[in-house]
């Protein structure tokens, strides 16, 4: 684009996407009379998944607005909690967010995840086909037009990532109801039903079991249960406070 310029001011939460706008949060961009404001904002580095209101000279406009030279644009972040209309809230995570996927499943949140890298086109298509919110730290993936919905994961730490997702989307939590390995639903199971998966010590020490209705994996309150219970308690406590 090489036409008249507009002034674009980004909210502080979005500065990390726009190095050229630091430290003031203001960038200047040329218009061409054809490209949309949404396209321009993304060309500056901000995925539209992270954009809330777009204000042009104080008036809210849609991403399809065609900017004209001299306009002043303010780009606001997504408001929390974010409502995603059109389907039950469920997620799709890319290959780099395996720990986050397991923790969301631990909380009973419907979370699809593949341990192999499917590639951006396949992930975007799957997001659209299953109407899942794509969670990723890959900005290029979040800019793909096929996506049904998406969100950038800002932190690299699993504890903070989980808090981000719960704060942004406020999903309903149903702890201990999903398989952390495959996302299937759990049911109560007898010791006899899962005996083939148990070592001798486990057979002697535990009597309460659950089993995934999809992959058959068995669950019981083993050595890591206290650590998992702490994750659940923190998440449920925050959810109650936020609600």
C-alpha cells in the first residue's frame, strides 16, 4: 500500500505484536483505497483474533471498513469474557500446547489436540469443520481465513496459559470427567474392568477407578493425584471468583 497515511494507535495489550509502534503504541500506515482496515491491522502484526473494537475518529467500525487518508484509528483488545457464538465452546490446540491441552481436559473442557504437527492449513480447516476455537502462539496460523475462531496464547508457562484461557473464555468446568490422553468422556469402572492395566501394587492399594469410554484408559487416585487436585482447585476457585 502506498497511498495516503492513517494513524493507528494500539492498546497496550497489543504492543507485543507491533514492534514498530513501540513505545507509544502508535504506527502510521499507508492506504490504497481497496484494502480493509482488518487487513491493514493484520499487516502491521496483530491477528484479528486479538482485536476487539476498531474505532475510526471515535466511531466504531467493522474490520471491513476501507480506511481513508487522514483517519485516526484506535485498536482495542478483545473484551473478557469473550463470547463465541454459533456453537458450544470447545477448543483445538496446536502441537506446542500439549500441557495446556491436558490441563483443560483435566477440568472437563472439550479440547482437541494432536501430538503430531498437522500443519496450519489442516488445523485451520479442522477448526472450521468442528467449530472449535483455535488456541496457538503461531500468529500466522491465527491469521488464516479458514479459522472458525481463534485466540493467541500469550504466555509460555502452562500455569499462566491455563489462567489466560479460563479468564478469556470462562468455559464451564467439569473436573475429572474427560480423558487427559484423548479427550473422551470418563465413566466409573470396577477393578475387574481395568485389571489388565494395573500393576500389583495398584491392584492392592486402590479400589475406585474410572475408564475412558473412547480409548479405554484407566484412571485412579495415584501418586500424582495431589498435584492434579491442586490444579483443579485453583482453577475452580478462580472460576467461582470471576463468576
